[in-house]
C-alpha cells in the first residue's frame, strides 16, 4: 500500500471537514492541507474534489473575483451526513489504535 492509497481517505475527510466549515476554493484547500502536513498538487486535488462532487458531497459554483474564474466548493446535506458518519468511524478507529498503543506500552514497561 502506498502513502497515496493510505492517506487518500484521510485527505478526503479533511476536505469535507473544511468545506463544511465554510465554502472554499481549491487553493484554499491546498493551503489548509499543507498546514496539516499534506503536500498536494492541483493535479491530485481536483480529481478528489470531482469525485466528492460526483458522490453528491459538494456543490460547486463559479466566482469571478477580478480576472480569473474560480471554483468554490460548498458541502451539501449528503456531504454533512457522510462527514458525520465518517467521524463516528474515525473516532472508533482511533480509540482502538490508542488502546493498542497503551497495551504495547504496558508490555514494554513490564519488560524493562
């Protein structure tokens, strides 16, 4: 499994989360993801955005600030539902991972 395969789902969740906070355009999403340590090109981001839009998680409108057309993504009701469901699953996964780390720590501490 490559990093791209592994992190793809997490990146999509980050995108949904930030678009749920406020409508945002591609460059804004890239900047936000960089803040979290992800390095995405527009060639990687836009197919993800199109996929989320195709699944009904986003709606898109075009703005014309100044001279360039800009695509602004907004979350839909279906996107909010998908995000809420994903948060439940991620919370459960992270709980299990943290419990696993705690068990390993106890084992290592017992050996030392």
